[in-house]
């Protein structure tokens, strides 16, 4: 599914108008969709719905919803929290409630009444700002939003919670805290970005009648990975095949004290369908890793013939993961430099490999093969020599620019992981949860990406697929084990059930 920014949404709506669909018709459809959702999820005949309307077209959606809810038998009150509407179509939709039982009150006439209505509402509907909002709410609107958030009402946001900047997902001060956000035609950029996504609750995408061919034509700021895309990546296996048909992954991981990273990376690759996993580990951790993983083949590195061993290990591999728990010693730096220069197939750089690259970004030009980098925000900050806060504030632009500049595929991990291709395409991941914020989750993801990459998938598709499945496994674990207690190793054990579902 596409996710559009503010300008792209406006363009799409204008195309629909140019095709002969009046804007007020789109507004009628939007407000009707909101009313239908509320009617189907809440007993509106026994509840009071208060719709907070601003002075723009988002308020117009609210006026339509009020009229439809009234017709369905609900008690509906409009609270004009930012004055009378300013746009012609919003004025028109407000005028249409005159023949209904809907009451409308303005904050300019009775501020205390408005706050009392907010405090006592059963259902609160946010139609204040919409996707065009930028900056900071003024003092009075801040009080409105804070009062709404303290209310015990069920809270519905229309298109986007008020207080969020659509294109960046930033929230400067206060924002409407929605239980559900009903948006139209496509998702919007902010629905997928932190901190905005934490204010959106469940996202519901409603059709307002914009022709599908127009939606298909509109270039999207980003796309949202969907399960059908992921499932389509895994074709039924043919009977007359062998391990060589499903890839050979080289995992150069681990160091003294970091055997677990190598184990999780290797096991995740095995559970992702890789035909053969070849673990390259230092002698200090070989007994630990081999004791946990019996399926891979092993190369145990010895300093005196290390480069020869690497040459032999790289000879038959179809992809490589390097960096998980590897450390940043001089030996680790030599290994990474050598692999980047001599390996002939795609490489996943994770963890300590990224920390080494951050000290010498030119290493990314030391290879002609596709690279996938998988930084968390702190590692991304080190790569760019900026702060983690700066990374988090502008994840999309940073990801796209870095991937283009260095000709790589970037996986910027975190809430709403960003997968950026070197040619500009971006996919946002909708799966995953806070229970995955534990040491080892990144090692699991690196192994999954490498395992799928080794089977012949293109870098962007391999990364997008692995990220989605990684989050999906995390969600299953959270449901079964809780976000508090789930572990990265639990996610690996969930993978067989996910693949079984796809096979069936």
C-alpha cells in the first residue's frame, strides 16, 4: 500500500476533481465513512458523540459525519474549537446540518461549555487540523487537546491526529491521542513514523471514491509492506532440488564474549530456508557456537592463515553477513576490509561492521557488489556524524539520501523500520512491537536478511521481506509471551509457523 505525504495527497484529490468528482463529494464520502465506522463500533443511540471541528476542510469532514450520525439516531454535538469554517465547502457542509438535530457550539461564544462537552463526551472525534498542520498549536488549542486526552471517551481521529506534521511525523508539544485514526484512500506518511504513529492507534483506510487508476498513477513518498507481497516471495519448492538450489550463506560473526550473536544470526538464517550456512568464527567461541548449531559447516579462524581461510570460505558462498558480535579490533577491521574487496556476491553489514565503517566511510566504495546496511538509530548517527535525535527526527530523508549517495540498500531499524533502495524507493514496515527492543534482535534480522539474500532475492526485496517477517514473528511472540518476557530466540522459533502458513 502507498503512503502519501501532504502534497501528494492534495495532488491526488485534485486529479479526482479534474476527472469530474466534485471536492464536496469527496468530503461527503469521507464524513460518511467516519460515521459508518462509529455507528458500527459504538452504540451511538446510548452515547453522546462530540465532534471537535477546526476551520478547514478537516472540520468539513466532521460536519458530514455529524449529519450522518444524527440520521442514524445518535446524539451528536459539534464543538467549533477554532472558530467558524473558512473554506467554502466546509461552510456548505456546516449549513447542511440546519435541518438536523445536531447542535453546534463555538468556543468563541462559550469556552467553558466546550471544555465541559469534551470532558463528558462518550465518543470524541478529532476533525481539527488534518494533514496540512505544521508548527505548534496555540495556547487555547493546546488546552483543548490536553482536555480531550484526559477525557475517558473513545477517541477517533479523522485523517491524522491533530498536532502531527504529516510529512515528518513530528509532534512539537501536544497531540490528540487517538484510539483509532480513520484516513482516506491511502495511508499518510506520519501514520508510520515515530512519534506520530504512537498517537494514531489503529489505522483504518476508507475509500472515498477516488478512482483506483489515479491512485496507481500517483507517485508515493513511501510504500507500506503488505503480507501478500511477502507471501508472494516464497514459491512452492520443487521436488527435484537440493541444498545448492537454496543458497549458501557465509556468516562472519562473533568474538570472545559474543558467541550468542553468531548463534542467533546463523540459526535465523537456517530458519529462513537457506540451503547451507557456513559459519566463520574465531577459535575462542567455536565450541560454544558449534554446540548450539549443528547444521552449519564451520571455518575456525587462525591468525597465521586467516586470509587464506577467508578466500576458501568465500569461494562458494552466494551471500555474506558480517559484523554480528565481531568486535572492532584490528583483526576485525582487516577481515571486513578483505571481504569487501574480494567477495563477489551481496553482503549484509551489521553491528560492528557498521561501527568499523563509521570510522572509514570510504570502505563502502571498496566493493562492486550490492551492500545492505542494517543500522539502528545510534549506528546511523555514527555513520553520519550526527546525533541520534537528528536521525530519529528525519528518518525517511536520511535513509533515502544515504542509500542513494552510497549506492546501497539501507535498513534503518526502529519503530517503523525504513528500507531504502539505492534508486530511491522506500518501504516502511508495519509489523513489530516494543518487545523486540532487546539485545540480539538485530542479529536475528541480519541472519534472516542474509538467508533470504543467499537464495537469490534482490537486496531491496530480501531486506523488505526479512524485516516484515522479523516484525511478524515479534508480534506473534508478544501475543503468546508478552512484550516484557519475549526473547529474540523466541522469534526464531516462531518462523517455522509463519512459513508453514505461507506454504499452505
